[in-house]
């Protein structure tokens, strides 16, 4: 009986995982476009960009490579005011897109 319950949980998680994954990330192409429009003034947003225009602004590749970086962490960051960063007001879809783009830069 215990094995059946465990099997049920594993199968259930496997079925639910793609749905959670799809909801967690936004439109990568929209996020890339928005990053190039809004974020590139200060951040290096492209793949292989060596440094940001503003030396205080981290490269998006460096953000993506931060140990433990998740969509939840980026979402919290984007919705918190920071002294060196303008107070951007992003819709949920815009934030999800930028998050999807940043996370796509992980190596």
C-alpha cells in the first residue's frame, strides 16, 4: 500500500510539473525585447556582453549565474525599490517575461 501511494505521488508530480513550469515563466521573447528597451540603458542584457553601461548595474548573465537564483527571487527583486535602480512599474506579464529572459541566460 505504501508503494502504491508513493507511485501515485511520483506520477502526480510528473504530471503537475510541466503545468507549474509553464506558469512560472513568462514570454521569453517579450522579456528580451523589454530588457533591450528598458534595462539596457544600465545593464548588459545580451549574451556575451562584457560589461554594463552603468558599472553599478550587474550584467544579466551574472544575475542568472547567481547561486540559487530563481524566478521567485527575481520577482521579489523586481517588485522592491532599490536605491541605485529606477522604480520601474512592470505588469505581471512584463515581469514574468524579463524573469524568463534572465533565467534563460543561465549556463
